[in-house]
């Protein structure tokens, strides 16, 4: 009987010990999130036109792929004067002024900047002065005469100011009132300037010259009494 009592006591002790043990909490493994999708870099496939005025202001259509969240467009590293994102494949940008020569357009997006390739290259060309003229070779004294200047590419957004250099024979400045500059408006290839002639008893010969884009042009006007 004593042995059986000892055995029962031992069994009861084991059961009580097992009941007192609390289960070890387990930490659930976190779900592994999917890596964010990588947005491809923009790629330039064509630009139109690809010859731009070195004075700036040329509106360029840039075509390509992955034009998403576009921040700006650069021309030879210079930021465009204006930009419009038309679609995921087209952006319109106004070129800044630059140094004559070859450079590349880059589309800058939140994913990164497009790499230079043959399709992204363009040429900054001199906005050459083509001519300066008066509507007629001579004018009667007392008349107001409007002269004109012509350049190769349209004027930039702020227009184009061309300095004028005058020579009047005989040198009597009061007989002719003339401006210091000609002005070519934005978007136009033709600019103007105005000369006021005063009544005089003698004739005058007027020579005016200007220069731009590596070219110099001269025109003459005879003022008759």
C-alpha cells in the first residue's frame, strides 16, 4: 500500500508540474512586402526640329518612351525656357539660347534622366542677320522713314535688340533723328526701326549698319531737300 501511495503521489506531482508550465509565445513572421516596381528611364527617339536658333526660343517637339512624371527638359545641360508634357511619349519644350554647335536634349523625370543618343542630338545655329534696308533709296526731308532688319530665325521670347551704327554726311546730327537699336519681336524674323528727317536746305547721305550672328549688313538713304 505504501508503494502504491508513493507512485500515485509521484504521478500527481508530474501532472501538477505540467499544468503549471505556460506555453512559450511565438512571434508570427511578418509578411514580406513585394518590392516596388521600378519605373524605366525616359528615352528620346526623335526631336523636331533638330536645328535651333542660338538666340533661343525655338519650340521643339521631343518624342520618346516612358515620359512619366517629367520634371524638365534640358538642352545641352541648360533648362528649357518652357515645357509642356503632352503624353507619355511626347513633350514640347522651348529651347534656351546656346553656343553654336552640337549638343543633346535630355528629358528629366522622377525616375531619372534620359541618356544621350543619336536621336537626342541637335545643332544650335547662328541666328544670322540677313539684311537691313529702307523701303526706297531716297526720301524728301521732313519725312518719317521706317527701316527693317531681317534675321534667319524668329526672335526669342524677349525679342532681339540689334545695335545700329550711323554715319551721316555732311555730319549735321540735328537734320536726322535716329534710334540706337532695331528691335525684332518674339516669334518674328523681321524687325524695324524709324528715322525722322528734318527739313533742310541741303541733301544728306545716311549710312546705317548692324551686325548679328556673325554677319554685318549696311544700307544707305539719301535725303533730298
